[in-house]
C-alpha cells in the first residue's frame, strides 16, 4: 500500500510530470498549466467572496 510520504517524494513527482508530458505532449503543456493556474485563481477568489444572503 502507498503511504502519504510516497506521494510527496521528488521521484514520484518526476514520474507524474513524465506521464503528463507523455499524455498531453510538450507543446500543449503551457496551455495546460495556464488553464490550471486560472482555475486555481478563480477557485480561491470564489472562496474569499462573502456569501450572499438569499432572499
């Protein structure tokens, strides 16, 4: 069974990055990470917004 420490090791992240490169291809990586950054930013903004009261 895999432990949490396995997922935080640098070698595991290297494997994850290699799989992403093989799956998406190197030319599409900038678009992929740009979209991921935008999604993360919008998610954080959504969390920071105060809840509006329903009428």
